[in-house]
C-alpha cells in the first residue's frame, strides 16, 4: 500500500488577535510554513472580512495550506495537506502554532490515499 499525502488539521486557541487579523502577517506565515515543510509555493490568496477575520490559502505544487481565523475568539483553524514523501506538514504545523502565539494547539493527522494499491504504471488520460 502507498500513502499519497499527509493532512494535518490544527485547532489553535489563544492566538494573538493582531497576528491572526493581519493579512500581510498571515501571508508571511503561510510562505514561511511552506518553506519549512519543504513544499513549493505557487500562490497565496487571502481575504480579510469586515470587521475582522481572514481566510487564506497557500496553493502549493504539493497541495495546499489553508487558514481561517476568528480574532474575536482568538481562534484559528488550519489545514495542511502535503503530497509526497519529502514534505513535512508537522514542521509547518509547529511553526504556524508558534507564529500565531497559540496558547493551545490540537492536531490530528490523516494519511490520504492510504488504502490505494501501489501504482505500477502511469496512465495518461486525455480530456
């Protein structure tokens, strides 16, 4: 059997309000988390809600990192989904938790595609 990727889910409480409500800072954290995890950044898109809160996604060659923040609750939810054997989503998770100054962080890791048989040949499908 093979594993196609690892998906780490973070629940962070007690985050710094000024950090998780600043688009520039969130983008910088997403970029650094990508680098730390050994992934390849394609683009970062963030939206700041009024009066507060951010949704952001780092689009990666190896999948994505998404962030949703609720500064009024000092809470942030993060999904880190990385494909490939050389990527390290746990390093990204640890960095994001520290960068957000989270007082409590809960994580869960899923192994994506774990039940699939190992592929022996590549098949190209044309649309």
